[in-house]
C-alpha cells in the first residue's frame, strides 16, 4: 500500500520514538490505547452479541471527559454561546422566552467587544481584547492581585499553550524540563516532540503525593552534573493523575526554588475549580508569588487554564488560556510569534474561557440555577471521589490517597509475585495486565500507572471519578469482586 | 523586567530566527506586521484626532478574513451550530419559528451522530466519526471518486494539519519541502519551525502564475545535488497569493512528477469554492490522480481544506480537515499519534466542516436563501476582483494577472530607480516602502510581496478582494491618485 517514499523509518524520529520512550501514552491516546481499543471492541461485541460477556456495558473511567459520561453542560454558558454563534436571535422577540435575561445581556456585551461583532473572523493572535480583559478581571478577582489582558494568550484548550512554551524553551536534547512523576503525559509527549530532556522528580505517595523540595534540588543538581540545562519546572496543581492539592507553604517553597534556581515555573492549574475537601483551597502560583512580594522581575511564570475541566467540563470546545508574567518584552515577542503562526484560537472557546472566569453573580437572573448546576456537579464529584477512595482502601493490597482535587484516583496496587510473573509471561507491565483483566471481567476501563510514570517497582491505576453517580455502586461492587478474585487467583 | 534565565538568546533558535529568515511574515503576522501595526496606530489617531489624516478610515486589504470586513456568515450554518451548542432549543416550540426546518433536522441528525449528543466532549482524535462520514460523502460527491472517513483528520483550521505533516516528514535540515514562490507564509514558517529546508520553485508570472514542471525538476535536482532529501511538494490551488487556478493538464503533470520522484503531494485546496472565471474549475488533486488511474499505491497525497475560506469565510471557527491517502498503515498510525497529542479539534469547527462539505440541497427548506447568500458572496467577490484587476492594469508601471480564484490580487510594481533608491535609504524593501507610503496617503493596507517571496528584483503587493463592494470604487480612486503621485515624485 505505502508509497516507498514515506515509511516509518524515514519519518521524524521524535515522532516515531514517542511511544517507544513512553509506552504509556495510553492516557493521551485514551481513545486508542491498547486497553481502550480492546474496550471498544468489547463494546461492539455487546451490541452484536448481547449477553456474550460477563457485563452489559463498558464503564469508561479512563479519561477526564465529563460530558462523554453524561455530565450536562452549564446552561448559562451554552445560552451565551448559542446567541453569539447566531446573533440574529438577539433581534427576535421569541428569544426572550427561550434564553435567560443575563445570557442575552452577556452575549450582547461580548458581541459588542468583538470588532464588527464578527465571531467568524480571525481575532488578534492572543485572542479578542475584550475577552482577555474579562479574563484578566476574573483572575484579579480570584487572586486579589492585578492581572493584565496583555499577559493572556487564549488557546484551543491548555495543550497548545504547553506546546508553545516547550517549543520556545527547548533548543536541543540538553535542555531539560523538571516534571512530576507521576505526570500527565502531555508533558512527556511535548518534551519528546520538541527534542528536550524530561528531568523527573517524584511525588511522595506516602505524604499524599507531596512535592518535596529536597527531591527537586537533588534531581536538578544531578541533571546539571550530566550537562542538562534545566529551563523550567512543571507543577500540576491540583494534581493529575494524583489528585492532591498543594499546601500554601509548599507552593511558597516551590516559588522560592524557581526564583533561586532561575527556572520558569509552568503551572498547570486547569483543575483550579475541582477541589473536594474543606481543608484545602486552590491558590494560583501567581497569587502565592505576589503574596511573597515577588513581582515580574523575580520569576517567569506561566499559568495554564482550560474550559475542559472544572465543573464546566467543556472538553469539546477547546478553550483555554495561558497567563504569562515575568518575561522580558523581547521574549514575549517570541511567544507572540509562535502564537501568531496559527493565527488565533477558536472564538467559541475564547468566549467560553471568558465565561468560566466570569460566571453569573448573585443577583443575576441565572445565578440561582447556575449555582445549583455548579454545586450539584462539584458535590456529586466529591461524593464519587470519596466512595471510590473508600472502596479502594477497603481492598487487600490496594492503598489510595485522598482525591483532594482534580478528577482522578491513583491507587497503588501491591500485586502478588505470581501476578507479576503472569504479567511478564504475557509481556505486559503488571499494572497493564491488571487493567486488562479488570476490563475483561467487569467492563471497567482504567489507565495503568505506567502511562503516567511511577516509582520503579510500584504499580498503580488511574481511575476517573466521572462515571454518573448512580453507576458508582455497581462499579465498586464489580471492582471488588474482580479484585478479590484476582488476588485469590494469584496469591503467593 | 526579564528574569535572566530566559532571554531571546537562549530560546529555541528555530523560533527566534523565524522572522530573520523571512522578513515577510507580515502575512502570518497581519495583525501585527510593521505595516499593520502602523495602520492600527493611524486608526487610533483617526479616532482621537478626526480630520488629522488625509483619509477618514483604514481600509484593510491585508488578510483573508472576510467577516472582519463585514461579510455575513451563511445563515443555515450558524443556525445548525447554535442548535448544536444549545440542544435544549430543539425541545422548544418557539424554535420552529426561529430556525429553518432543515437546520433543525440537520442539527438533530448531527447530534444523533455524536456519542451521547455531547458537543462538549473530546471526540476521537480524528474527529467525530459521523461528521467524517458526512465529509467523506461530500468529497465523493464533489470528485466522483470514493472517499473514506478513516482518511479524514479534522483540524482547527487547515494550519494544524500542515504543521502535523511537516512535523512528521522533517527529520533535520537536510529534509526539503518544495514550495511555490510566491507562497503563503504558513509553509515557510512551518518548515522553519520544524527545522527543514524550503526548496523553492518559482511560479511563472508571465503565464498567469503557471507551475512549470521543468522548473520543479530543476529545483529538485539542484537540491539533491546539495544533499537535500526532498520529501514533499506543496501546491496551493487556487493560488495564494497569486490567485491562479491550475489547469487540469498541469495538475496531471504535477501528479505524475510526484509519483515519479517519490514525493508526497501536499495540496492546499482551501480556496476550492473560490473560483471567479467561467473557463476554469476546481479539481482536487485526488480526483486528478484517480482519473489517471493512480490509486493509493501510487501516490501519498494530502488535501487540506478549511472553513475559513470559500463563500463561508468562517475564520474564527477554526474548522478544517486533511484527507490523507496513499500512506501505509504504520505511517498513518504515526499521523494519528501526532493528532492525538492534542486530543481533538474543536467540535463546533468539526460540525462546520461537515456542513460546508454538505450544504443545503435543492428541495431543502433553506436552499433558496442559502443559494442566494452563497451566490451573492461569490458573484460580488468576482466583481470586486475584476474591478481591482482592471484598476491595477490601468496604471503606469503595474501589471496584474487575473484573479481566477482565491481572495487575492498580486500585482507587480515596476518602480522607478529613484523610488528603489529612496527605499534603500529608508532601509526598506521597495515594495514595503511603497506599501507604507500607500498606507500613509490613503489608509489602504496591503502586504508587500516580499512577505510571500518573489523573483529577485521584482516587486509586488498582495491586495485582498474582500473590502465591501461599495467601498471598492473609493479604494480604486484613492489608489490611483496615490500611485500617480508616487510615480510622478520618483520618475527617473
């Protein structure tokens, strides 16, 4: 079939080795990773031969994609988007009975901020100025410190922002980026595609996935001895796949570390609205830095935000932004240049980003229903997280840290040696072996921890907290039954 | 301001040199290139000090962004999008009076093809299967040859597809891509960012920007002698910035050339709906290849399409696709891998791409109004192109090929030596000097030909045909007056 001119062995090796280096891009490849491909095959089998499997549906717990599992979009956001997409509606009388009054006035305001009201035009490459003003106001109100529209780059989800920064910072394989392990594989993939070195630092599972400055320092020093020029530190807070929320003091130490070591702080803050415990709150790294008296001169800092997470979960809209502070004007020009090569991010995503940073306020017509939708989603997610955490911890050989935030549990599996041997015989990592058996027995789809990185010799799975709440008890009982059977079968 | 750790001299040089290599990314940087920045400054001056300039408005002819200049979106497309964004509308009685019946039924069909009707969920990384089926059907009906949903990769506009292919094909600076000169700077920028070599071939202005196979062969052989491994040929048809529509016979020669030389044919076909002359029609390269009896085994071929162009001009929606044929399964897997790192393109753009490839048909409720909107836009564009072409050709020292397609005129300026000397004294390329003087005298914004590449010693400007039709006479008379004055001032 192939024309001989193009074959895998003459493609860009940075692309080709991506999977070999990181056998576990199953998370990024959730739609096609080995386990998910198998799940889709089983789903087809359930359709064509009902009753042929020991379960009657596939339960996807593998990807942070809430609306694919039935989460409803927030009404206010969708009303505004529909009105902006089809502004003729604003001139029709019927519209008043179909849309809430504040959605109508918000859409009117947004359209007025777009040159020519043209939601179908390319915008400024950083995004529409009026929307960036709104986002900056939302950040300022969140943090209590000023934010500037000129620092905002609107992007199609958070990923393009991460790629832009990697493209800018990485010159060659001697440029390193400090990344947490476990990590969201976007980072390892982006570093690999741009030809840099991933410098790992391990989160401490025994302290609830704490980030230890001493380990950061050690990894940094080791890398420098190897001739790696470490350019930046990635922190994911709340954590993915680990679900921890960093303590304020820890954040201060991280900021100080970056300042002292001359590192760019790349703060993945896309789960900033997903907090499930009373004793923790989200603090942006910018707020922490400013509260320490650090300003633009002290620290180059990038904060990534996305409309895909939070209580909104609008993954398909591909909206997001990065806020960049502490970069010189010439460097900012380079960032702008990279942004402008793709012209601009999609305007619907831009509008949505402005909305999630400025939702309805008390007194607005939609406020009560908006708040009920938001609280309903977040409280349900908290209950689901707690129920799954308790279930995992009740099982032999599983320990699971609390999900303080984000959308995932990352339980550790202490597998019997016989299971590890069986995995080896099947040419699979033990956690992948476990996840496949789990799928085949129960229809539950999780991602093996090897997809995110883990301390060698430990095994984990990542399980989202996103299946509909009424399905959680069934997931738990199926999981329990499988796990007990698995442990019994492979007991040493 | 700058943290010392990040400075231009320690950024990725592929990013930093981008502008130096190609001083003319003003097109990509239309929102901020020297001339456009100056135009924005003048626009502000007009607001704060009306009457202080010899014109009363800025006339943007610099970028293919129709809706920014007042082109209205096609109603049917926006109706469907609004309904898909806010599907609750489909349950309301009032909706029937606000939306056309076929928009309602199309939105219903589209939602039914999306798993869980979730327009807020990440899709398959190639795009939603049902939408790809619709696009494949649209391609098949356009070409008269089958198309396959598995070959379609939906993208945020056409640019990400181009970047993906460059990322895949370019291993190092010895990998070359044949590109037309003049060219749309996306190609030069993408090749530079991925570290490859741009192998130029010149379009022949004297034959209406014809593509000469003999020049292609010569450039290919010269590059090979220099050790360049030429991987692909970029063809832009209809041409940007040159506006020509390739003749069928020419296309057949290009296909044969690619097959014989083992090149990937990268066909930029985003202007496929923008044809303004009766004696030419758009033929996709896939149709041409299939009509020659070439199949998947003969030729790796990528066709890029976008919702930003055509009569729809939906630049802000960032929709598009690439259709890839003739690649082996392992190579396709690598393409998929690159696509999946960013999860998926935005769903609104995906829906729009399915709509532009399957617009209303005779008999549909919207058909008459849709056709009136479409024909109105295309006929007006054709009149604008003709009027501007005639005006340019009526002027001393300007020759302008016919705009057969796309959205641009690319007239050649024969400038007096004194003007060239004055440009040199001002440290500017003569065409940039001319464009700046034009702006300052008339408010008309064009992009100098040096932004696209041109035969050394020739000078051009790119002027879009997009200003509203009622403004064209004023543009022409202002342009004429300026040009006559300029020529008089610098006459040798």
